[in-house]
């Protein structure tokens, strides 16, 4: 199957996609200051805000909010390779964080199309199931997402 690595292509329509197609994003480095800023606004828990408190937590050190990790994954998906014609429109999914994201982690997202089917209710669209894994610099998964996405069909005449 074809693989797109950290380059903007597209726009991709439903007809351009195939099961097994893979995409790899650019990288993003997590920074302690940004981890704390995000947490202060959206997830103000001590293990995201304070190194000392974090060392005594289940994480054993400062850890990014899972929602911060998810936001970084979304940025990487939208800026490097997944250029769906109508954007990345989620219909739902399953998410997990198998290990914490730490300051200094260099992250990238590896995605694979695992299912494609026409939409029964929207004939101008299809539904694509995408499995994405965000890994750190050691290749360890820090974020897993399997999502159903609404993808536009190519307009007639194109």
C-alpha cells in the first residue's frame, strides 16, 4: 500500500483512499512550559502543573494532559498528509493513552485506513475508519485513536 510521509498532498477524496493506505506525520516536541499552560487552562490537575506533585503521582513525573496529547495529534494530522477534501470530520471513535507524554518527547502520528464504506445517509460522502498511533522518540505509543471520518466523494466531472 502507498504511504504518505510528512508531505501535504491532496485534496484527497473518498475515491482516492484504500484500505491499508498509511500516513506518517511530521514531528512535534512537547515542552514543559506548554504542558503546564495547557493544563492550567483545560486540565488543572497537579500532575500536569507541578513537577514535585507529579513525582508523587501515578505518573512519577510531569505528564501532559491526555487532551493536550490529543490536540497535538490533531495538529499533526491536519498539517502533514491527511488533506481530506472536506477536512478531517470525525463521526466518533475510541481513544486511549497507553503511556504518559513527557516534556521533551518528540511525537509523530502514524495512521492507517482500516475500513472504507459509502455513507447510506449522505451519498455525496463516504465513511473511512482511520487508526492512528502517536509515538514518542522511542517508538512507544502515547496515544491511540480509531476514528470514523466523513470524507467527501469526488464531485462529478472531476
